[in-house]
C-alpha cells in the first residue's frame, strides 16, 4: 500500500490526477492521511475548555466569585485581547502606527498572555493569510475550508509544519528588539503572565484558586474564542460593502465581542489603516486606545486610508451589485449603459470634490502656519521692544551719571 501524506506542499489537483491514473491502471489507490495532531495544542484547548465549561460554573454556583475576581477577569480580558488587536495585529502585522518602547513591551506581555504564540510567529501566519486569503493550500486559516478549520482546526494539526521556522516575511520585525526579546523568552513570559499575574492578584485578594479559575482559565478561553471568531465568523457572517474578492465580512455584533475587529471587510481591503471601524460611532476600542495614546505621545504616525479611496470602493461594489440585479431585466441593454454613465459621472464629481477639499485643507494649513508665524513674530517683536526699553533705561541712567560726574 502506498501512503501519501496530505500537506500544503502537495497540490490537491496533482493528487486527484494521480488517483485517477491509479484507477485507470488498476493500481492500489492512495490513502490520504491527515497531518499529525499537535498534542500540546490539543491538550491546552481541551484542559482550558473543560475548566471553563465545568469547573468555573461549579465553583460559581457552590462558592461564588467576588467582585474583585470579576473585575480582574474583565480587565484582563480587555488587556490581553487588545494586546492582540492593537499589538500583534495592527502594530506589528500591518504597521498601522508606531509605538514607544513601553507600549510595545506591555503589548508583547499581554499578547503572550493570550497563549497565541510569539509576535514573530503570529505575524508571519497573518501576513500569509492576507497575501493568500481564501487559498486553501496557502492561507493558514482559510475560511473556505469551513468554520471549524478556520476557527480552531488549523492549530490542531501540523498543516504548516514546512514553514514553522520560516520568518522571511517578517524581516522588519527581526530588527525590533521587543519582538526579538519576546520571541526568545516567549515560554517564561507566557507562563509568568498567565499564572503569575492571576496568582498575585488572588494572593492580594485572599483567594488564589478563585482568581486563577476566573481571571486565568476562564479569561483565556474567552479571549481565545473571541479572537478566533475574527478568522472564522468574520469570514462567514456579515456584509461586504467594500469588496467581494475575499470572504471577509463587516459585522457590528462581532465588532462588539472582538475589540473592534468585526469590520473585517474594510480591513481586508485597507489593511494598513489603524482603524477598523472608520465611523466615530462604530465600536472599535482598539482604535480608541491607539488614538488616545497618540494624545500623550506614546503612539504616532497613525495611518488612515484616504476617504476618496474608501468611497470609490463602496461605489464600485454598489455598481457591481446593481449591474447583477439589473442584468436580468428585459430592458437591461438600455438601463445598464445609463447606470455606467451615471457611475462615471459621480466618480468624476467625486474626484473634483476631493481635489477641492484637499486644496482647501492645504490653504487652511498654510493659513494656520501663517497665523502661527504671525503670532511668533508678534511675540518676538513685543519681547524685543520690552528689552529695548530696558536697555534705554539703563542707557539713560548711565548717561545721567556721566553727565553729573562731568
């Protein structure tokens, strides 16, 4: 019997052709085996899941959790979860903004607390996902392979074993001392953050076991699944206002549970934007955190996609959908050219409007600069005038003394 292991190095089409030839030539067909299970990952998910599903509710019913444990759990959920969204994802994977060393270290520790591997490994996977999104052979967590696979299945077997140590797509991060430090000492950082912090909080609160269960195990499982939803549900459930070239969706409900990452259709077309929810009212606490830190100088160079590009993407999708609906009408040959003409005209008007807006902003910028220069000159003039008056008084005093001596 001939065995061929199924992995991403061997194209499925080649397997199908070979199997077909075997059938024609009456050769024993191939037995396709799944990659080996990653026992460590399986055990982590099983043990933490059982503790969160059974032991935590049992303790909650029989003993209860106090307010300190509940508050600590909520705080650590947001701290560790947003270390992934603000740190691993928007800062390191997409370079959507820059942060000082203190912020990077905090986000690196919080990211390790989620047990989702090092920054370097996580970012390498994510950049491949964006480059080959929905490609079942190259996308590490392709949604086209189903909900279970994109949610958790891809982490349970050695589907990507051939590139586990290949970080060639993260050469920029290998120059970041914080990333290198976290990758080198990931295991102790992960253990200390996951067990040390809850243990310390529990000791201060007088109940180590309760804090470990709620702010440790339960918090970890919650953060796991809400972040995993970004790879699974956010590619299945929602709307596609910007592009349908991939499976990514925008979903306001998911955004609430994923720290703002639910606006995934927008993200997959404008990945370098530090925002996912671009409207002020859209729930995106990660965006608010990054923006808030910029006010005190801890983050800078926040990248935003130009509004014109966003509007053009929306218009293109609206045109495409309108064409699909109108093409089945009896008078489609008459309506579709008019639709295209209106679309071309609105694009032209949009380009003119944004060009005018850009010019207006430049004028305002120059005006502000001129006003600032005017204020600066005015202040300098007043200062020089005051100093001149002082020197005049000194001169008069000296002159009077000289005159009296004479």
